[in-house]
C-alpha cells in the first residue's frame, strides 16, 4: 500500500490561496476516482476538488473556513501500489470539524451505506446552509424543478451521493415532524453556532466593502408595465413553444442596453485606489441569482449584441449553472452593471447594494395591479417599481434619474425597445 497526496490545485488567474469551504469526506472513508472530496472558494466561485484515485482517506489538510495556499497538502489517500509520495504525515485520528450544528450527519464509508427501506423513508438531513451535498447535475435539476433543498435530503449513493430515488423518497415522506411541530408553544432553548465561511463569508465581505467604500444613493421610480406584459404574453403564445418562454427580465436588460447608449458614464467601473473610471462599450449585465450557498451574480456577456430570446436563454442557462454550483469563474466575473430581482417577493421598494467596482445596480420590485388615473378615467394598470442604486462618487443624481426615466420610457412603450 502507498499514499497518494492531493495538493491544493492552481485554480488559475494568479490565485495564490483559496478558502476550504466544505469537506465531503472524512478520515477513514473509502473514495472512488472522480468523487468530489471538497469544495474550495475563490473570490468568486465554488470549485469542486475531485479524487484522481481510488482509496481510503487517511488525513485531511485543513478545516472548513481555513485559507490554504495553492500547492499545500489538501488530503492524503491510502492507495494500492506505491502512491505518489513515500513520506506523508498521517493523522492519528479524524480531524475536528468546525462547530456548525449540534448534530451534523457524517458521510458513511462507500462499502457500508445501506439503502433506506421503501416504507420507511429517512428523516430530513440537517446539513448547514454552506454545505453542498454530492449530487449529479441531473439530480440537482430534478431537485430544482421539484422545489427541494438538497441539503435536507438523505443520500444513499456512494459517499452519501444523492440519487433520483432519494428525491422521490423525500417527496413521499411528507412534512418532517419535530417536538416544536407537535407542540408549537413548547419552550425552546436550542442554539446553533454557524461559522461564516465559504460563499457566505465572501458575500459578507463584498457587501461590507461596498457599503464602506462607495457613496450609495438610491432612486425609485414606478413604471406602468401593462403594455409590456401584454407584449410578453403575446410573444410567448406565438413563439414560446419554439423559442422558449420570456419573463420580464430580458426586456429590462434590453431597456438597460438601449438607455446606456446615452449614459455611458453609468456602464462603468471605478478603481478608487487608482482613481480611474473606465467606461465600457460592452454591456456585461450581472444578474443577481440566489443559490443554496448564497447570492451569486452570473454575467450575461455582450448583452448589447443579443436578441430578446438570446438574452432570455442566457439568463436561464446562467441561473441554472449558479444554482447547481456549476458556474465557472469566468461566468461569475466581469460585469459592468447589475440587475437584481426578487420576483414575486420583490416588495415595493428596495435599496440594492452596489456590486463593486460597478457604479450602478438596477433593482426590480414586484408587479401589482393598481387603479390609475389616465386621461381623467380610473383604470386598472400593472405597475412595477425600479429601485436602483448608484455610486455618487461617479454618477450625479441628475444622470441617474434621467437614466431610469429613459428605461421607464422604453418599458412603457415597448415597441421603442426595437427601433433603431
């Protein structure tokens, strides 16, 4: 028997260190080739670290939340044959894990994982929010379509991998029962320590940095989207089966692209250390997307060169990649302006935080039907607010207001979106 050492890989783009986010194995586990061992976090994306060999885990090189240098020892695996090193320190016992929850489930060895009985589905798993369970892209899509949070599902595949059958078992087990559910008035004294690591730490750092460095100001305007929504419904009825369904987001992206032609100072990045503003001709729209590990911002590149359906298709593709943890570093960086929306939960007003070094973010609130006075008559219209934020160091208030008014005009007269 020998030892195969896996070192922290070079992710690229000059990254010298990464944060160890989640272990998917523990000391003593049997692993197979291509099985995901750990997730590491760069400044933008979560990256899977797979095993290149079959064997047994004999030591782990760090704990979740630890920042590790590229080239440092990540994990050591006992393998058949000589391995790739002759002198590797071996842990005498499993490493201690960070105190995330009081009863975190552990992954069983590959050879000793029994399948659950059909008539007795397992209880929901209490993984922490930052943990990314093992599952194939197809299973992740199945869970997304079914509205299932994978971190709550018990996996019966190798190394605890979640299978399609596990999703079906979860769907059929019904709501979980607990002491608090049995008696909602019972006293509770439980506490959970949740370290801020991985994606959540990156989000916290970026939000704190943005609010500390930029001079935020927000501007809110209401928009009558009745005609726009009628156009969207018409296009979906006519072309939805062949070109895909349209939401309002691609229309808003198109309006941003057209409006930015007259406001190039808003499609910009500000390097406040070098005191340089870079205005860009390309419009790379970041679309804020919620995932299991937190908010991510995949980028629709060259939105100025995309058709309505091309934009819609790219938004869907990127959102799925972000939610399943498959978005690449390139897909999560390089935006010049950001669009954020909470859909039906969008409320009536929000104050979105800038995605530095950008100088503008456009926020979409929910659509509501309201009585409006038009030409002396009270009529029911579909109304939506845009709540947008700007960096006042770069964008003057008048420019910001005129930019949003330009978007408003385009959306209220949707034919103008396509006039050249």
